[in-house]
C-alpha cells in the first residue's frame, strides 16, 4: 500500500520535512518513490502541490494522520478530514483533579 508521509531531514533543532510517497513497508528516510514537496515547521511554510496529493489519493495512496491534519489546516479541503481519527479525551486534567 502506498503512503504519503513526512520524512525528517535537516540537522539538530533545524528540521524540515519532505512530503514523500512511499511503500508502507519501506523506511521513511530512504525508501520513497517520489518527493511531493516540503514542509518547514520552524517557519510554518508548507510547499505542497495539493493537486498531486489528491491525484495520488484517488489512486489509493493514503496520507498519514499528521500530514492529513497539516493539509486540512492549510488547504481547508474536507477530503483530508476522513484520514484523521477523531478521539475523545478520557483522562482527567490536573485542574479537575485538584477540585
């Protein structure tokens, strides 16, 4: 199965990520088929060709949950919402614990 995910590159404390297409069994850093652009979390810059990502999704590639959240936030395209697992918080916060 093909997966669209983030591959970390850069150096310590100055990371950047490549948005890559790879087989789910391959290593993230070296086993990718295609680089689909990049993401810089320090400057909050996303350079992505969303048309290419959408076309790969239509060809049965699945984006990772983290990438789907970033793409939903940047593009507001509801297509990425179905790849996000919506969880309910079950734990008790420290403020509720003290009461």
